[in-house]
């Protein structure tokens, strides 16, 4: 097993690399997440609310799962960086909603299904700490 500080650094560097890579779904100006998408361990997707708004997303655990949230910080000089935010566990069959702005999520273990995306008018819990930004 990889020690936690090294594992965290690896996950963040992978996410940062994907955000900075031209053409990746995380680097695009539109959200790559869609209702009905199934995300498995290692999968990640960018979620972006409408400008000036907070969105709301719901995930359903297809198995016992853990999801990590990342805040995407866009630089005025070009390029992006990410900041690791909250982490949440889902049990199989459990649904949870959370707010987001310009963010990404990565499934660390298990699998989840996206059951709702509302790109404006959040009002969901800030479970993954993605409301900022």
C-alpha cells in the first residue's frame, strides 16, 4: 500500500496534469459530466456551474465508494491548477447531493452513478467543499 502523503501527492499531480493537458475533459470549458454516467475507481470528471452560480449534483453508490473533490483554479495568465477539497463515502444504493462551482471529482474506490446535475441554483449540502470559487 502506498503511504497516504505519497498517494495524495500522486492523485493531485495526476489531476493537475489532466487539468493542464490540452483536450482533456477536465481542461475543457464545458462540463464533462452527464446524468447517467457511471464512474468507477480511477475515473474523474469536471463539473462546472453556470458563471456566477452554484450547481448541484447527485451521485448514487453502485457499490461502497469514496469520492474526492477538487476545486479548479483558473489563472488569468492561462493554465489551471487544482486544490484538493473534501472527500465523501457512499454506500451501495445511497444517494447524496452536493454543491459545486468549477470543480472536478475523482472516484477513489467503488463506483457511482450521476443521477442529477443542476448547473445553476445549487442549494445542496457542501459535502465535498466545492461551493467556493
